[in-house]
């Protein structure tokens, strides 16, 4: 990470931590309660429709700004969907250089993704996280924050309700939380 920070300052690039996650109509169970002696019962549809979400926590080279960007997608993310997210990041950070820090998901290493990265290396540089080190990616903490909020224990009617709740929860990730997630992951831009 130290080399990436130095390079980011030198070329005035944003450092982006990116990750994907998913939710379904089945709510994550965090806590429940019931009268003593009675087992708590949570009712929810037995559906397995999936909503995937890709997110990037972006930090400016000097540590003065932070922003969280995300995109939802019905079903699972494929390499082409990941490239679509990278294109959206290019539009959002128009004219700026980016250092993308991500894990070794098969879609990140796919041939089509490698070709895209090769063609766009003038504005996009990739740094790989070590294998099996999700604790180094602050976006993992964003997913935990999002799933333990309004989504937890909430029975829903359909996937669109899940999507609305997830988007509302993720929009709460502001500058203060973004830097807190970075510190909690044991990283800093100083």
C-alpha cells in the first residue's frame, strides 16, 4: 500500500478500493427476540433471487476527500458487468488518474477484463490485494454496515424492496464513515 500511496501523491491519483457483494430476498438475521421459552420466528419468502452490488470507496491522493460509489445489478456480476462499472468510474472521475485496489475475483482476472485494463492503463492502474485478505479492503466493512442496518431481520415482498433499502443504506456512507472504514481496516493515507 505504501508504494501506491506514494504513486498516488506523485501523479495526483485517486485510490479506489473496489469489491462486489450480493443480497437476496432472504434477510440477513442479526438479532431477534421472543417471549421467554418461545423460539423467535421470522417469516420471509423462500426465494433465491439475487441482487449484486459493486462498490468503490475512493480516496483523494492527499486524504482530503472521500466518496463511495456503487452500482446494483440483478443476478451475479460477470466480467462484462465489472467493465461496465469501470466505465462508470471513468465517467465519474473524468480526467483524473485512478489506482484501483481489488481482490482476485475471477471476473477481475478474466481475459476481457485484462484487455480492458491494458487499453486504459493511461488513467487506470491496478494494485492487487493479497489473497485471502478481505480485512484489508474497507469496502468489506461497507457491506457489513449496509447489511446490518435496515436489511437485517426485515421481511420483504420482493427484490425491488431489497434494492431500495440497500441503496438507501449505502447512500449513508459519507466522508466520515469512509475514513472510519479505512482506519478500521488498518490503513491510512497520511
